[in-house]
C-alpha cells in the first residue's frame, strides 16, 4: 500500500502552498495601497496575474488528485478527524478554484482591461459598479475563508508532526528535506566533550 504521495503531488503541494501564502500576504498588502495611487494599477494587475496562475495550478493539482489515489490516513486516526480533514480539503480546493474566477468576473464588470502579465485578455463584460462591488465582497470573503482554512491545515500538520507523530506530515515531505533536517538536527545536537585527565603534579625541578 502506498505510504507517501508521489513526487508530482509533493511538488504541486509545496509550490501551491508557497504561492497561496504569498498571495494572501500580497492581497492584504494591496488593501493598504490607497485608491488612485500610481503604483496601485501595476500591483493590481500583478495580483490578478498570479491569481490566475494559482488557479491553473489548483486545477492541475485537482486533476492529479482525482486520477491518483492518495495514501490512506492512519487507522489510529479517529473517524471524526478523518472526516474533518476531508471536509477541510474539499473546502480549500473549492475556495482556491472559486477565488480567481470571482476575481476575473469582478474585473470584467469594470471599464479597465484585464491583463495577464501584460497580455490583454478578452473583455466580455460591461461597466457595472454594483456587480463589481458584489464580486469584490465575495472575493474578500473567500480570502478570509482561505486564510482560516490554511491556518487550520498548518495547525493540523504540526499536530501530526509534533504531537501525534504518526507519519502523516512526512508523507508530503520530500526525502531531501528529511535528510537535510536530520543533518541540521545532528549539527545542533550537543556532543559530549571528551574528559581530560588531570596532569600529575610534577615536583619543581632544581
């Protein structure tokens, strides 16, 4: 029975994790830029571009997950925890897929073009401030939901690593990181120093 995720699944997981954490921080930073400020347009376009990239990665990750059976959870895990893990994963996938779609939809209800790293995407919407505000509210709500779900996911992973120690966390950790972690842990472990024998007191030479 498979005990670890595939290399492709691991790569997608950590790549998406880094991108989502960066996008969350970037989104909150974007809220601090005043409306009408010169750098806001460039920052908003970059935020939209990276959001679309994350959305494509999530779709690819979901297709890979549906076509490749993940390793089973430990039999020692309570049933309610297994159900909660599946439910949180489902909500996280759904929110991460819906988030760029809602952002793209909201951008279509403005008079400004939608740019993907400078490439202008097809514009099919119209100027509708009310619909834009609705999409922005949903987008913000999804951002809060994703932040909470990511925090729960990290807390659960650390619990399996530090408290349960059931190997669930290591299933998604590449072997190279495990080897590097063991190496640095050994380097930080204090080693007993060899005891030196006291030198005998020699009588003073005459």
